C-alpha cells in the first residue's frame, strides 16, 4: 500500500513561500521604497528617543544644581534617620540642611534673616559662590562656613552695617562673618520669593544658637545625589512612606521656567520625529499601492496553482512582517549611530558628560516600524487574495470588491495609539491626529479641484503642454494622489525649514538678551514712586511695578478646600500655601486668554486663573473662589482662564484681578529689570537706599533655560535630516507610483510615431504642473499648521512668512519637475516592443 506524503500545514507553506518571495523581490528591488521609508522613519524616531533620553537626563542632572542635589526630601519636623540609612543602602551621597527664619543682630541692629545651617558635603550639585566684599567679583568654592563662622548675603551685611571679619549674633551664638554669600544653588528653589536676606552657617553651630524650639517653623531637608538607578530605587522606597508634612522634590519642581523649557523642547523634538514617521507612512502607502498592482499577476498564478485566499493573505502578511523586522532593526542601529553623531555634533554645547543611552527607544522603534508598515501597507496588499484566477487570461481584471474597511480602521487606531505613545500627551496627540486628518482632507479636496481645473487649459497650450495636462486629467485619481503625496512632502519640508526657523526664533525671543534678570520684591507702597525714580535715574526707565497680595485659597463654590481633598502632590502643595494675587488693567503680552474673556473679568469684577493651576485644582469657568487675606475673606467668580509663558522671566501671577477688587488689602509690590554685568554696583546702592527691598538674581536660571533652547534648536536641525530624507522618499514613491502606466503609454505613443523629445516635454509639463499645484497646497497647509503649532502647542507668537509661498511654489515646481523627469526617463529608454511583449 502506497504511503501518501503528508501535505505541509498552511502556516509552514506560508512561511516558506513568504521567505522565498521576500528574497526574490529584495533582489529585484520591488521592496526598495518600502524598506527605505521604514528605515528612515525608525532611524528618525529612535535617534530622537536615544538622544532625548540622554539629554533629558543630563538636563535634569544639571537642573539638580537648582536643588543642590538630585532629589530632596523636605519636612517640617526632623527627618528620621531611616531615610539616611536607605539612601546609603541605595548607593547615594547625602547631606542635610536646616532652614529657618531668625533675627540676626550686630551692634544693636536687628534684622530678620533666612538662615540655613548646612552639613559637610553641601551642595551635592552645583557650587557655592563667595566674594570678599558686597557685590564684588565672586568665585566658586567647595567649602562651607567653618564652625564659628557665617556667610551673609550683601543685603544682610548692609542692613546690619557689618563687613567680613565682624561678629554677628544668631540666638545665643556669636559667629564671625567669614565671607560674602554671593550664590547658593538652591536659594529660592521651589518657592520663588524669599522675602528675607540670607545667611549660611555650619550645622555644627546650630545647637548653640538655641533658636529651634517647639513650635518653630523650620524646614528640614535631606539632600541626596547619585546614579539614576540608585535614585529610582530610593524614590520607589520613599514615595509610599512619605509622612504628613514631608515632600519629595525633584529638579522639575525647582523652577516652573525650567520645567516649561524642558517640556517645550521635548515637544519640538517629538513633533520633528513624528513628521518623519507620518511622511514615511505616506511613502509606504504610496509604494504599497504600486506594489499591490504589480502583484496582481503573481496572485492570479498562485490561485491557479491551488493557493487558497487564507494562504495568500498569510504569505504577504508574513512577507511584510519579515521586512518590518529587518528594516526596524536597521533603523534602530542607524538611530543609535545618529544620536552618537548628534552628541558629537553638539560638542561643547552639551555641557557635562552625557549619560550613556538606554535601550528604552528600541521597543518603540520596532513598534513604530511594524505599526506604520502593517497599518499603511497591509490593507492594500490583502486585496491580492481577491484577485481572480482568470486574470491570467484577462489582464484587465482586478481584485473583486473593495473590503478591508475594518483593517483601515484598525490601522488608524494603531497609528493613533503610536502617536499617543510617542508624545505621552493626549492633548498634543489629539491635535496632531486631528490636525493631520483635517490637513489631509483639505489637501485632497483642493488637489481634486485643481486637477480638474487643469482639464480646461488643454485647448489653450501647445502640444507638449497639452500632452502633459491630458495625462493629469486622464489619470485624475492617480494625479490627485500624486499631488497629495507631493504636497505632504513639500509641506513637511517647509514646516521644518522656514516654519521651524520661525518657531525656534520665536522661542528664543521669549528670552531676549535684555530679558529681566533681577527681581525686586517686598517693595512697600510708599517706596513705589521713589524706587521708580531711582531706577529711571540710572538708565532703567520705568520697569513696571506690580502689586502683590498674599492670599490662601480656602473655598471653591462654597465648599471648604484642604490639601486632603486632592491626591496629586502638586495640588496639595498649592492648596497648602499662599497664592500671589495681583491686579492689572491690561494683560501682559505673555498672558493669553484661553477661555472666557478679560473684558468679562473687568465687567464683573471677577478673576482670571492660570490654565495649568485651574486644571490641577479642578477649577472651571463660572466657579466661585474664596480667598483669605490676613484676617479677611472675599470671593469672586472665575471669568477667564489664561496661558502664561513662565519661561519669559517676566513678572507673572497665577491669579489676576481687575483694578478695584483687592482695594484695601495689604499689598507689597514687585518689579523686574535687566542688569548688565558691568552695572552690578547698582545693587549695592539700591540696598543702601531701600534696605527692606529683596533682590533676587535669576541670571543662573536664565542661563540654564537659554542653554536648553540652544541645544534643542541644534537637535531639531539634526533631526530635520531624517525628515528631509522621509520627504524625499515620499517624492520618489509618488513618482514611481505611476511608472508602469507611463511605460505602457510611452510604448504605445512611440509605436504610433511620437518622438522622444515631445514625450520628454510632455512629462516635464506634467510634473511641473503637479509640482506647482503641490507647492501651492503645501504653502497653504504649512502656514495653517505653523499657526496652530505656534498658538496652541508652543504658545508662541507666529507671523506669516511671505517667503513660504514663494518657496513652496518655486521649490515644488522645480523640485518635482526635475525629480519627475529624472525618475521617469526610463519610459523613453525602454524599447516599445519589449514593453508591449511584457504585458
């Protein structure tokens, strides 16, 4: 009895056949565009992922200089020793500080000061700076005040009338002034306004002062620093064990300006990489359409040889999977090399040693590659299973039905999830996806109208142009797809050249060279006019003084508000402290109303709340807020919400009222101005003239934010190379998408006697027209998208650039025209007989 050879399973058949087809088509170049687009997309996204991971960790390490540590545990009571033991076990360096307000005296003069007692090792990040005399040139130091010694800031020295070497008294202890305290890394961290002058002493002298008694308001801090994994172990252990009155402070909590700069920089880089991903998707979709059409015959032959529809589906799905894995691996390797090149390119601008890259971007890179490949290419490829076997006899037959709508919906959902994963910001993701859909729909509609309009021009032009315009009109669907692909590619290039430059310039302009770097606070009402005259007399004009009332939020809509009402740490902290309230008759340029209206605020005597604060505390338009100022309480409705550019370094407030609402409330005033390095002697004269005014120097923070902007700008320039490559791949895919039709048409026309020169001129006319249409659409879309990005994503001023339209029209016409003619010259080189026989 003959044994029947078992047939291989459907899956094994599909595996073998998919690998065989992949090998053959890789050699023939059929998958070149798909693979190239995928490698570019994955390389772009992973290079950004690798680099932003490294730069974010570096910037956070440097931002730690504003905390004097990597992490700080702060409490209102002495911190238990178990925290130090755990920090040591985690492999972290540590030191402690104790801060409190106390009266410092000398020669009968008394002055309330902010005193900080520090232990050896302080600071763990950054450096102290001291000077030999008030407002003299300072220098960094690795030391702390020796036992029996204190360092005083210039204002405290002036108010006490002492100098270096003189004695001062704190509580029951007498200390000697050892140096002028010019800078503390963590002075003013977390709370921007410190009203009292500052003094630094050794923690060993703290018991002798006897100033800390039961009920004293004291801030105890444990400062830790070390490797990132050790920090994470300590955080994981600490966060569930934080007690009432304790708080973990990270570098992002140190300054809202720094947090804003870091977030905005991350958005620039993420959007730059996402554009390359979207462009790669367009290129893959365009290439997959042609790839599918070229495989109708293959699918028909397979059906004739007995292949089932499930087998064909599995074969081409597996083929895409192998291609996606290989191209994603290549893209990850290229992205890793690219980020190393970017770090080298930035050179000295990357201050400090960049941490080594982690492998976190690799899974994201593979996910990106597979999602965009399967999402954009699989739906058209699966149509191959519907190719009828009879196509081997009738070449005009294609797949039956349309189908695959569910696949398109699933692919759209997968791409949307990918965007959310990349941005980690649902609002930004919604804007990217919604804006992309609206832009594509608008471009498609306009492209359809423009392509149809070209049909009426055929009778008014010469032979070559008539031939080119006839090609556009005859293949209207293909021409619309080409205009759309060209338009998206050119739009991306415009966005990341002219529009990107405008946005980055607008970002840099938020901190101009003369931005305020000195803040004056605690200005009494009777000092406003003299201080204004003092600054004006020294060439600083009228810096603009703003009133400030300290008030605590105690109720929302008649309900008492306490920190325990909120789970988020930031919300608890905001409710627990006093707000800086102010009033104004006109909003500053860096404040923009996002909901409600300022006119309504003035008319109703309401208040305007910063958008982020409102979101954190759950405040909305129409809510009534109850504040307590000193012993008074008052309420007002929320009539508008605002966005605030905190990194502008101008005076800003969370809560603003119109004039008249806060009349009679105890208020001080605040102002800011720019002081050049050569004019710093003015500070000494200001302290002598206005001893109660507090001076806050924010130059160090401004330098940090400027550094972030500069680095991100250069990084965006570098990432643009990937987007440029993705845009070129889109153009190449769009040109190749109609190559087979042009080859056949060229063969027929040459058989009928058409000359090569006429055909070449016709192709040039066609692509020049397509380029012009695409360039105009791209300029329109780039202007609209640039405005949306500036106004609603980065909150920057945006000015429409007239060069955008010239660059779009001229660049599109010449770029697409030259590339189109160069890419289709094979139509003229192929012998007509070979083309017709190959059909």
